[in-house]
């Protein structure tokens, strides 16, 4: 397992948001976290990045993450793609990608990886000199994923990658994520309101309610559960 989480509790000030989560993610695997707004999905991703106060044990690639700064966690190989994309709107597409490699050395390797991102996202190459703020929502999401890839991550944390995007763009983006997982071996932990898409992409799923895991299993099996179908799949 590349990621093992045991007894994860997370806090915003005095308010507790997560109550003892246990989950894991295999190397090169894809896992989705499902749940309603406020269930604790985004908080889980933030805890893995050291962005909120937490207790419990998080082990990534054999290394404990407790007490580590976010910058150190990034260097271990965890890339976070937050909800809302987080692109630097006044910088060009290429400058955004270069920024994603700020923890790396070696210009030749960085230049090679920029070209690899363009191979995965040809639309970004067409707009490499444009300010990121002039891109469509789908293009900005692609840029956010591309910038995360510049870290050469072992694990990508994706928070609502389909948010605000047209259905055709969402399908294209998820197909690219599937290809990145297969070709590059990047493990993925995905928080996604579009449960049908997330369950189709993932191998394993966890359902959160009010900061607790209430269901876990292979994604296809979770998708067959009547309560999940009624609440999250709409049939």
C-alpha cells in the first residue's frame, strides 16, 4: 500500500471534522471518497497534505506524515489539485507548469515533462503563451492537473475535478485521468460529486457521512448498493 490511514481525526480550531477514518490506497490504484457536502471529504485531502490539524497515523510510501510541513509532503510525491483549480490567472500556461516543478532541479528534465504534459493535454500546448485566466473552465482544470504532474507525483489528490464543467469536458478529463494512471502509474484519491463517474474510474470506494466512513468496498459493489444508487446515482 502506498497510503495507509489509521484513526484519522481532523480539527478546525476546537471543532472536530473527522472521527477516526481508516482507509488505504494501493500503489498505482484509484480510490474515490463519496459523500454529501460537509461529509468530510475535502478535509480528508487537506489532512493528507498537512493543511489542517489532525491526529492518527498517516503513512505514505513508508513515511509517517504526522508533523510534516506541507512543502515536505509535496516533496515526498503527493500532489494536491484543489477544488476551484487554483491556477495563477495572470501567469501563462507555461509559467504555471514551470511553477509546478519548483521543488525540482534539472532544467532538461523539467522541459521534457512540460512537453509530456502538452502531449497529454494538446489544448494546453495551443495556449501555452496565454494567461491562465483566459482559459475556459475545462482548460483551467486540465492545467491544474498538468501542473500537479510536474511534481512527478506518486499520488494525486483530486478535489471535485468535474466541478462547473460541461458533461463532454468532464468525460474527456476523466478519460485523461484514466490514461495518466495507466501510463504513468500515478495513484489517485478522488473526491467527486459525480458519483457515477467516480465509481466508474475508481477500483475502490469509501462513503463518508458526517466525518465517518459508513461504507467501503470495491467501486462496482458500492455502486450496486440501493442506498448509494438512490442518494448519489439518482436511480
